C-alpha cells in the first residue's frame, strides 16, 4: 500500500510541476512577493528616527526587522500576509477541485483502480502531492524574501526570527491544506469539474470578502455604537465582531500569523483594548512561547476543519461506485 501511495504521489507531483497552472501560479506569487519585499525594504529604510512615535517604530523595527519584511510594505492597504490570506485558498482550490471527478469523467480512475492500487492510495497520493506543491511554492518565496532582506539590510536574522518564520510557513501550509481538503471534498461528491469549482469558489469569496462586512453589521446591530457610546460598549461591540469574525478561516489565519510575526502591535489590529491596556502592550512584545499560546486555538480549529473535510472525502470516495466509461 505504501509503494502504491508513493507511486500515485510521484505521478501527481510530476503532473503538478509540468502543468501550466503551476508555472503561472509560481510566477505570479514570485512577482507579487518580490514587489512586497521591495516595498517593505523601502519602508524599513525610510523609518523615522525622531519624535516619540518614531522612536516606537524604530525600536520595533530594529528588534524584529526580518519579520517586518512581511508586514511593512503595503499596496491598497494590503501587505504580503494579507495577500497570502487571499491567494493560498485559491492555490488549494485549484489543486483540489478536479482531483477526483476529472479522473472519473476521463475514465482514468477506473483503469487506475484495475491495477493493484488501493483506493486510499489514490486519494492520499493526490492530497499529499498537492500539499507538497503548495509547500514548495510558499517556502521558496519566503526564503527568497529573506535572502533579499539579508542582502539589503546587511545583518543576519536572529534565531527567534528564524523560528517564527518557519512556524509562519507551517501555518500557511495548514491554511492551504484546509482549502485543498474542502475543494477535494467537492471534487469527490460532485460529478463534474464545473460543479466542484462553482461550490468552492463562492465559499472562498464569501469568507474572504463578505463575511467581515456581515460580522460587522451583526455586531453593530447587537451592540449599537453611536456618538454617545461608552468605552465598555465599544469594547463589547469589538468583542462580538471579533468572535463572529473567527468563524472565517481567513481571519483565523490572519490572527495567528499576525500574532506570530507582529508580536508587539498585533493587539492593536485584532483585539479591542482600552487605551490604558494599549500603553502597556506597546513596549512588551510577546515571546515565542507566549505567541504560540495565543495562536494554538486558531491552529487547532484550522487543522480540525482540514481533517474533517479530508475524512469526509476519504469515507465517501472509499464507498463510491467507480464505473468505467
């Protein structure tokens, strides 16, 4: 069984690397990643060096300068992390939406299963090949950005920065695994490719672009905040909005990644806090262990969602009737 899974894995991996979709996606993420790297380096070099606010920025950048490569440069309020939160699901969907039903429709699946290959070897090999391809894409662009940063900044990253960057890559892979397992599920339960992509893409659009607005509207309706709103009402509104946003896998990804690679200012961007609490946070960055404690619930949820989607796909696929065409 292991050799059969490995055979399917190698075959799918070769297909991914030779496909035009892979080349286009790889070129696209490289172009975007290098663009954000340039903007980040320019932002770091032009950081102000006077006034109290500038001192805060300078201290923060000097302490986590390589982590800033992924958050400083922005285009239309989007940085590289925001771009990944949108682009990684698209990669996962493209690698999973036709994994099974395309093989069924072409008749390749029935011919493949007529060989001494188990069904679970097919689905396991396809899923692992997609995750491997995603890992190579994300890891390569992250390492290229770090290499450009080392050449431009002139100082090596610290051991804590390296560890945080490796964990950042792992979180990206987990996030992509969920979207690929979701697309794989629709590829198993739908008869044609169009059906699976017409289900997968709207779900991606809903959570990435629309759920935040819906969550904000619900929070404002539940806890209205007007001109006379108290601090307690504002914090309660923000808490409701935050909890509703956590239904979205994209927000869970952003929350975990920003807590990891922005260990000082992530509280400002994601959590409703009072001004007195904010003053205490600014000069107290989280350690790597504290960051992991903060983000483990989000990671567990994303892993659980990916496992559930893949498990359902696995069970359905193992029980499906495969006919030759």
